C-alpha cells in the first residue's frame, strides 16, 4: 500500500535537550516520594539552569545532568533522551547515517478520536522534529559498524505503526544482507499504535519474522530496553534479542500497570515491571547504566564474533 | 434451530417473532394457520438477514462475545475426527486457556492450538475467560515445535479478549512468550492455518496468529486493542467503546480490505451461535481446502511466502 507523498511536512527540530521531556508519570518510582501539591508538577525547568529529578525530586544543575547523559547525579535516575540524543551518545562522532528517512506515516483507517490521527501526526512531527517514532541507520560504536534502530517515546508514546515497523524490518533485512550486528534501543510506552489499528498489530509479526531470518543467518541482535518499553513493542522485537540489556529502573512489561490493577484489583508490588524486576525473573541479561552502554555494547559485539 | 439462553438486545425482534411462531405451532394448524406460520418464518429469516447484515461495529463485538457462540472445544468435536489433548508447557504449568493436541481432519493428521474460554462458570474462571498466561503460549510453542519435527500442519483457532494482564503473567514473561511465539511461527517448517473464530484480541491473538492463511469468521473481530481499552486511553472513558470499535476498523471485511487476512468465512443466518453445526461444516470445508493447497507446496516456498505475506503489511508514504 505504498503511496506517493504529496505534502512535505515541516520538520523543525526543537531544542534536543529537556524541552520534550517525556511524560514518565507512569513510572512506578513516580508514585513514591513527595509530590508537590496542586496541579501536576513541571517536569524539569525548560529553559533554566536547574532541573528537578523525576526520581528523587532533588534540584540538579542542568549542565551537570547533561554531562551525565541525562542521568541524575544524585540518585542515578535515567531521564528521557530523544532518539537523536541517544544516537549522539552511542555513536562515534559523525559516523551515523540514517536509513529510510523518506518513509512517512499515513492514516489508513482515517482514524479519529478526540483529534484526527492525520492532524496528530503533523503536530507530533512539529513538536518532536521526527517524522515518526523510530530512527534507523548505521554507524560506528567504538569503531565497530552496526545497524541500529532507536524508538523515541515522545512521538505518540513511541508507539509502533507502519512506519516504525517498516523502518525496523528494512533495518533488520539490511543488517542480514550486510552481516552487521543489530542494536535496537526501545523507548515505547505505547506499544502497537492504536491509530493504525490492525496494521500496527501486524508490524509485531513483520518485525519478528525479519528477526527470525536475521537470527537464522547468524546475526547478533542486542536489544536495549529503556524507560518505558511496553505492550506490543515489549511483546515483539524488544524481547527477541540474543542479548537483552536494560537501563536501570525502566518500566518494562506487557500490560500497563493500570490495566493490571483494574483487572485484578490488587495493589501492585513495589518495583513491579521495572528492569530490576525483570532481571530478578530472568528476562534480561544485564542492567547497564547509560554511561556504560556504549562500551558494554562494544564488548558484547566482541564476544559474539563481531 | 439452536435456541440459546442468552439473548442480545439486538436479537430481541428475532426471538419475539420466533416465540410467536412457536405459540402458533402449539395448537393443531389449519390450512390458514399453516400459511401464516410459513409467512412468519420467511419474515423471520428476512429479519435475521437484515439485522445481521447491518451490525454496527460494537454489535459485531457483542456477537463475537456471545456466550452461546461456538468455542474451540465445540469445533474440536464438530470439525475434527479425533482430538488427542496434549498438556503442559514443561516449565511451569498447564494453562487451560490454551488447548493443544493432535487431531485428524480429512485424512490429515494435524496439531490444533486454540484459545479456550470455557462454558461453565468454573471453566470460564479456570480459563480466565480465554486470556492465556505465558505458560499457555509456551505450551503452544512446545507443541508447534513437535508438529514441525513430525511434519504435522498446525491449525490455530483464535478466540481471546487478550493475553492475561496480571502479576504472575508479567513475572513469567507475557511479553517474551508472545514475541517468541511469533518468531517461531514465522519460520516453522509446516503449514499453519489460523482462524479467528470469535475475539481476536491484540497480542494474545497474534501470539498464535502467524500463519500461511489467516481467516476470520464473518462476525468475529481482530484488533490491536480492545475497544474498551482504546476508549479508556484515547477517549479517557470506556463508555466510548462503541466509538472506538468503529474507529479501529476491526471487522472481518475491514481486515480483508487492509490485506491482513485472506478469507472471511460466512456465518449461518443469525450468527454462528444459531447453528454451530453449519458453522463447523463451513469451517471444515475451509480447512480441508486450505490444507490441500498448502501441503502441495514445497516447505521452503511455503515459509518464504509466509514471510512475504506479513512483510507486505502496513501503510506508509514513501518519497
């Protein structure tokens, strides 16, 4: 169902730092600790010198946090990073080359809830400077060439619609033919994107099928789970890594905590669906903090014959 | 004709007419009364066609969830010559929400995998109303590997509101098993036929839904999320479930239009629950024909076609 693009959307990237701070109110750690009275507290201070940590709520000097790759120097909480920031953090400078940036979302269902999906796409694109929730391409991680995909939780909750699915499938196929190690870093609270209906669900099968072929060809897939990785993303490529790494204290799971609570009507245990919870239950290989991610990916590639 | 205990509001006019016919038939019928009954029967048939030919999306969901709708266990006895149940995931337990076993159909030996909702309250509770746990998907995967080893085609009957959302399910890797199951099915070296017989609820459905042919019964649905779930997130209230059902385009012919399924299997007049035998006969015909087609293909070709089939799904613009 490929169509020619008719209107070029206006891509105006905003500041890449904390302006698009992701809504992490779902994170379990958000329910702990003191809450400010009245309306929802501001997440960070957009233009200022100081930030408020979402994890420990202490006030942090912005520059210090940025030097720490958006990790709180007080409590080690890992804040949102955009897909572009992630690429900057992970790749050797100037080596990343984007693939399939020309794929753009459409509105196959003419879906409309409170807002038409077609309008939502345009406003999300303007707000985030991204064309959809995943960036894919190739680059060097400590001089090792890899194929890499990154999802960005600020674009419709990082959900997977047809563009995310297609970009990832093409990425995986190219990694297969070019025999490249594959890294996918997930930040998707939204799972499969509702606005594209059944087509979004089918992206889970499509990407998983591409990974099956990649695996048969002997390729190494490292899946990195970051806050949040839920629903159809967790239940497809994110869980299929030969190695599965997670950043500390990320929310990771199949069903959303609210859905579970509404179904079983029991308070959820502390730390439920966090990286640490998954490690304890045997579903991830390692928890790796952001500062070490680059070197640990490189190390894993070396072990697996990259 | 099967007369269930449960009547949907949309079925009320049909049952009223049928009650009227039944009343007339209690007394011995004269010539004139017989003609009247004949006429009423024709009207009733027309009414069923009219109502079930114009279900709105939410009504389709109601029919797909109809308590009397035939379930996997019904089709096991009505479609297959034999069913030999196989239990357990060899790791944690035996999830009754996922039925697996050997079966025979038209001289083919096959493996059947199907969601089970249960009939009595006790069964329904044991099956969590058709919501499987990770051990259910692990059981399905284990049996599918067995089928591949011995060349048995796999038939999946999908009927679930979704994979179970609970603490234990998360602890035992609900996301992991659904991902692994799709990964396995994508390259399983035997034919796979999937049929959504009632509810095709999200990842829980797709977890046994990657096949060479995917069919959907006329009044079944298949969706990325339940209409209630979608309404809760996007409309901020489950009361908008009918709006969500409409927006999600989750009905059989929508799915066909999007290229997600291969075939819509017609239901008997008034829905599958009005005539489970006829429904089963149609399902059987579909399965027999499809099996015949698929077993004649070389297995490498089959797996390649399966890959291409899912690879093509999606809608996007390209510069």
